């Protein structure tokens, strides 16, 4: 096999995850498998830890055609409204249930919306996990403890509205700047899965970890529609296959890290408690009513079919 010839197609993939993270590692392995299986015809260079710019800039470059591939987090609500549905607080009980929804009809609807916006969404979502709250002021035992806290969130209206409903204020800085913002006390705390807390070493700037599992987030691998259409069908098949393969591997990696995260962070000195989420759910009646009214009824019905009801 000749792997030294120049690539016929040379694309870039931007991501915000740390270079040492399982997500960046699996993306690099995926890119190498694609290069190998296309006999070097397709080269995909992976740029982790926001090396191509903050997420809004990478997303804009993807839509504008100057970036071919992008691993997106919670930025898609503006172009694919249904993509915000899995973010509904307390909708899912475990990651397996989320992936059943995203691998099925709900995910198909999201991908249709992405296609209408000029984006190719790959079928297999990647794992980030269930979010918990860290902060440097006090443990979160119940809903009342959110009062007055300023929380760095993943962004988007759903997150901001959720924290307002609990008496907190949500704000946003790029992922790459979160550690420094928490260290500078720009925010009291933040919302992320335990693997993120570990990878960014947030235990150095946050004292309390409260286990809330308040919502799930993942990553969607995207290609610009024009860049995707520019690839021959045989190469598209290789890419799709490897995205599926490495997404499943990454899901297992992150699930294992998140499962062991609370104990690992406690060993680093964080004070860990399990929050009373019933008190939080009790404050979300108006929140759920607002968001149900904003979504297409058919999309909301798909979510409720997967979860057994929202806010129940």
C-alpha cells in the first residue's frame, strides 16, 4: 500500500477538547484509520483544544466553508432546534437511553434539520455525559442552594433558563477559557460531566462537587455539506464507517471515566455530595411548559416517547 503519495483530499477537523482527552485521541485514531483505508487519498488533520479558534468561530468557519469538519457541542440549537431536546433537564436516566433516542427517530429529525442548514451530521453521536455542579462557595444540597450563584454553563437558552428557574445566573466563556474564568472568580461554579472536571483539573479552582445529573450533553461530528459532497462515495463510506466505530469506542471511554470521576475527584480534595434533585424538579413546572410550547409538537412527542414523559 502506497501511503506516501499526496492526499487527493485534505480536510481539517476542529474540536475544543484537550489534546490528551479520550475524545481527541479517538478522533486522531479515526483520522488515521480513514487515511489508511483510503490508501492515503483522504487526509483529515485533527486540531483539538480550540487550536482553530473558539467554538463560535469554528462553527462559523464550518458554515462558511473554510473549515470542513467540526466536533460540535451545544451550539446547534440556532440551526437545528430539535438538537436542544436532549438537553432538557432530568429527561434521561442514563446514557444508553440518550443514545437510543439519538440513534433513532429523534436523531434522524435532528440530522434532517442540520441538512437543511447546509451541514452533514454523522449518525453516531459522541459522549460527553451527565452534568454535575462544581462551585467554590457551598455544596448544592437542593434547589435553594443555587440562589445567587453565577454558573458557567455550556451556553444556549435552555441552560440559561434552567439556572434562572433555580435562582442562579448562567454565563458563558469559551471552553478553553473556563479554568481561568473560575480561577479569577468570574464565575462561582460550572456545569459539566466529571470527565471534563478531571481533564481541566478544576479541583484546583473549585472546592465543592455536587452530583446532580441534571442534563446530558454529547458531541455531534459535522461536515460542511459542500465539503462532504465533494468526497467520492467510496471515501464517504469509509468515513461513515470509521465515525461509527470510533464514536462507540469514545462512548465507552468517557462512560468509564465519568463513572469513576466522583471518587477520583474526592481523592484530589474536592468535597463531594449527592444533591436532592427532587427539590430542583419541583421548581421546573413553568420551565417545562415554556419549552414544550417552543418546540415542534412532533419533536417533543418523540422525546417523551423515549423518556416516558418530561417533568413527570
